[in-house]
C-alpha cells in the first residue's frame, strides 16, 4: 500500500490529528512556566533537523513528534504571558480552535464561488469592525497578512484615487508620466510605511517629513500646505511610545485641502473599542483609509491584517484583476479588496475571536493590556528606572541612569528566561522597550518581570 492509499484510511487522519492536539496541548501547558527565550541547548539542538530531503515517504506521526521534540523547546514563548518584545500578541484559544477547523476545511477564498462560508464571515467581520472602529457607512475591508500589506493596499487606493481625480487612470496609463503626487508623513512613521511607499513608486527623497514632538506625534502646526494631490500618512500608536497623532487637527486641514489621509493603526486602532481609550483616536474616523492588525492587540492568530477604505471603488480599482476564468458575483468576492487571489480564509478565526469576546470582551482586552503597561511603568519607576514616554497605551520605554547600564540590563533581561523585552533608540538614547500585548499577561507576570529588571541591575553591580 503506498502512502496515498494509507492516507485515505480515516484512522490515519484521526491518529495524526489527535497527536497534533496532544502536542499542542502539552506545549500550551508548558508555555506559561518555561523560559521565555529558548535555552542555548534547544537552539543548538535545531541542528538535529539537518539532513537531506528523505528519499521515501515516512510516518507523519513521527514527523510531528520530531517537530514537537526539537521544535517546541526552541520556540520563543510568544504565546505565554511574559513576552514583551515587539508589538506582538498571544493567540486566543477561540482563534486557535477556529483556525484548526478552518484548516481542515482547506478553503481557498478569492471569490464567493470558491467559499460562500468565508465570504459570509468576511462580510460579518467587515461590518463588525467598521462598527467597532466607528468608521463611516460603506467602508470596505480587505483581509490580508498584516499591517504592512494593509498599508500598501490603503496607499495604493490613495494613489489611484488622487491620480484618477487628476484625470489620470494609473491602471491604464501607468506611473511613469503621471502627474506628481505628494506624500506627507511624520518623521516617526513606521518602517513598513516607507516600504509600502517604495513598492508603490514613492521614493524617500520625494516624501515631505513633518517633525514630531517628544512622544513621536506629528506636529500638526508644522504640516506643509496641503492640496488635492497630497497623501497624508498618520499613526495611531507609535511603535515605540504608543503615541497617537492628533487626527482631529490633521483631518481638518486635509478635508479643507482635499488630501487623502491614511491611518497606520496596526495596534492602536483598537483604542476605539475602549471607553477609556477612545479619546486617543478621536477624529481618525474622518480619514480615508486605515490599516490595522488583528494579530496584535486583538490576539487573533498570526497572519491577520486588515485594510479599511472609505472609498470602496478606489480600493477595488487599485486591486483589480480580470481574466476569463474569474467569476465575480453579486456577493462578496474577497479578492476585490486584496492583492492576493489564493488566500487562506483568515477571517474565519477573526470572526471566532470577535464572536467569542463580543464588544465588551474586546474592550476588556484593550483595557487589560493598558493597565498592565501602567503597572509596569509605575513599578519600574518606583524601583528607580526612568520611564521615557507618556504611557498612554500598551508601550513603555525604560532606561537606567547611564546608557551602559541600560544596555547591560537589557542583555540580562533577555537572558533571564523569565521575560523578554526588546531594545530601541529613543531620542538618541538606547532604551528597553516593553510592549504589553498578550491576553495572558497577569499582574503577577508584570511583578515577576519587574523583579527581573531589578535583579539584572543588582547583578551588574548597579543597584542603588
Ligand atoms: C506592527 C506594525 C506594523 C507592521 O505590521 P505587520 O503586521 O507586522 O506587517 C506597521 N505599523 C505599526 C505601527 C506596527 O506596530
């Protein structure tokens, strides 16, 4: 019997999936207590994966067990409660479970005819998110891999709309002789924004940089004169400080001039879900397009970004594709709003997360993350560390008395196993960067992490 005959046996699949569930369960049980960063031995043992591509088919249960035995210990415990490096997100159980089922469905969703169920759930997610973020009626959503792609889509829609208004259809005439557009953004725009701009044909030297204030917010009073061929890129949640631009003031100026405003809200747009935090994003609903991640603040499984666009036709025109075999329908055809055709049905797990949490659950999640960040800042400050940002959301920037101290404490924290933070430069100074992103992070986790900071400083002989 060859492997394809064997795989037809229902037992074969059942045994395999049970094993996968058992390994995953074991992993999740251990992830809350094990070292956050894998020990050297686990990383060293990755060499045991080495070897040529096997000649003959093998036993998939053995393959899975290898993966668990060698792979699991070498993971970074991002789904535990004490990983604070980068703006990430743990995975909520509801999303994980829905993703498993969805992968069993094996849906490829480009068009309605390919997966009516995914079309339905995408429609629902679109409506729920537009409502939760308080965006205008008629705003459409494209479900993509992350905010980098979502931003690229939003900016592509902007490019299309601005050029189209000038009588130049870029899909027909291309870009080389097109009227010149302007791009205005803050000095602290995220690197993914510059990447998207470069892909879309806007060079770095072409963009007009606006200085930022001490929190990284675009200084509205320094905005250049805007016009109707200008794209303004704003930020809801600075990747270091967590600060939010003044959307009210920016959108006022942009509206008068006829400029397009895009909001990079990768993790910060979720402030809209919280009564306590909503003031941070006031006015952002007046923008034209938005990009956001469900895999960050919302803690949906990874690979979940969303582009939202007020002008459906602009996004659709920027993403258009035709072919004799492409069969559009009167229902939702997901690929109208995304660069991809073949696409996994990522809205399924997003739907499950939103459905499970509900409006209140999302609010509690956002508030929890922010409260833990406040707790972090207060406790570290109490312990004599310097907090360099206004902690308005989930981000905390920490420094010691000297740069050398900061660097060695960061190193010690990264080696500690009890937590993991990243580093960055902030106002020309190295800092330790804390992002509270996981639903799992408890007050006790934060206390343990703060103890780790204090211990790290003591061990370096820097205790006061
Ligand atoms: C994470 C992040 C991005 C990029 O998002 P990806 O999902 O990693 O592609 C863009 N902007 C900000 C502010 C971010 O935090």
